[in-house]
């Protein structure tokens, strides 16, 4: 039970647990996770409202405890309190990151809508056919990683996160590739200069 674990890993046991973590004792990390893992997830889920995000936060919290055990000072408070504070901080960071992701996604949608329409209109058949060819040409010229993300996000109806999962890449990488591709497409599909003007006619 978690309550039993918390009782057995309180001060002064925290100091001993901390010493073992500093010396790289993996069993100490396992004990800390068993004692406080549920607590960390509860704190995180209250902030994020997402069990999946809470799991990610818990992994980050215990990864930090393992990689930087010296950041915890047993003389200044209990490990339970320190992990709770760290979980809360990481969960708040997650919420802020989500807000930025949503804002960036809206910006990406706006960028796509700014790309000239490739569908032929009744009065502009020739021009629109040329634009359609330009679109296909511009897509073909994109690097394959960018082309894959664009296809999934805008032709297969995936979010960039779903695209990241399908492609087996980090979400940040998928977002960067998508934004870079959109900029390239927007530039490629901008109105080209008049050939007559280029010839000085």
C-alpha cells in the first residue's frame, strides 16, 4: 500500500534513501517510486486533468530524482513534499505547453489556408490548372519527412500528434517538419513573377 510505503520512507529514512540515490542505487529509485509514485500521479492529474499526462509527469519527476538526486535536500524537508512540489511544477509546465501547442496548431491552420487554392474555377481554368500543377510540384519537392507529415496532417486528417505517433517521431519533430513544410509551400505557391517583366518586355 502507498500509505505503508510513505510511512517507511519518511525522515530520517529520506536521508538514507537520498544517499543511496546519490550513489546510483537503482533499488532506491524503485523504493521511491513505490512509495510516492501514486502521490506524484495524483498531484499531476489534478493539474493536467489528463491521466496520460500525469503518467508522463511522473516519469519526468522520477527521472529527475534519478539523474539529479542532489537537488533534494533531506535537511530542508521530506522527499514526499519535494516530489509533490516537483510534480506540481512539471504539471503546470505541461498545461502551459499544451496551450502553446493549441496556439501553434491554429497558426499552422491559418498558414495552410493562406496557400492559394489549387481547385480550378469556372472562369480561371487555365490559371487554376497551373496552380494545381504547382501545388503537386511543390509537394513533390519537399523532403520526404516533411511530405509525410503534410500528407497525414492535411490529406489524411491527422493531428500533428497523431502523425508523430504513426511516423514514430517526437511530437516536437512532427510540428517542426509541418511548419517548415507549410512555409515552403506558401513560398512556392506565391504568385510567380511575370515572365514578360523578367525579359524586360
